[in-house]
């Protein structure tokens, strides 16, 4: 029997939804004051802005009209976040030997998954990945790429799994296309015209 799908209402993070994002990330800014700025910064930039600096930087991105990802809602409350955008938005990827481009195809990248503690498990991550793919498709993406971890030990502490676990992407019809590290596959989903097969 196929596992029951988790249903979330998925919405792009726009200025009107900023307060929902703040509540989801909480006073600590999700993971040690990151506010999901880590993929956009050098290590030195990250250390300088940790906490309030990152919150202000992410808010400026959102109020400036860029949509840095999607929120997942249950019962009208934001319970999960997925950062997705054109790969060029994430300077961290450009500097990574392990995550360097696979080819010259233009891709959108999923770089972060954050799920509120009480909602982890039960397919929330996969539902968020599906929502991010749908948003990327609506913005013209033809390939969505991600850089999950494939832990040697389970469960893996959430702080080390912020890009998501490989199995969640495979459940969302991604396929591995490269692996330059034992625990860091690169996975892709190629988007075709028309609806995806059920």
C-alpha cells in the first residue's frame, strides 16, 4: 500500500507572509540565527551577520520583490519552509567543489528545508519539495536540482540535514545525477510540459 500523502497549503514567501516566516523561524532564526541566508553568503559574511543581520537581509530580499522560497501551512499556520530559486542566487554553490555544476543546463536549486519540530516526519519534507517544484515550474524552471544528505547514521541531527534527506527527494521523483562525496548526492527533477504522471 502506498504511503498516505501529506497535504499542505503551499504559498510563496511574499511581504504579506513575512510575519508567518518570522513565527516559523522563531527568535533564534531557525538554525543558529541563519534566517536561510547561509547559501547566499561566504563564511565570513555569515559570521558577521548572524542573527539580526541575517533577519534584516532576508526581509530586504522579500520586500524587494524576490521570492526566496515557499511556506507550507497546516490549519492556517506556517509549519515548514523550502528555499528555492535559480542556482545563481546561491554563491555557496559556486564555491563548492562537491556541488559544482553538473553541466551547463540552467537549473533552479532547492537549498534548504526547515520543518517545525512538532511537524517533522510523516512526509512533510516531500510535500514541501513538491510545492517548491510546482513554484519553480510556474516561474519557468525546466530542471530543479537539490543537494541532500544521505546520512550514514539515522536519525541525523536536523542541524546537519538542512538541505533535506535524499530519500525525501527520491519520493518526489528526483533522480541522482552526480555524487562527488559519499554522503552528498546531487539530484534532479526534469520538468516536462503538461502535468506530471500520477
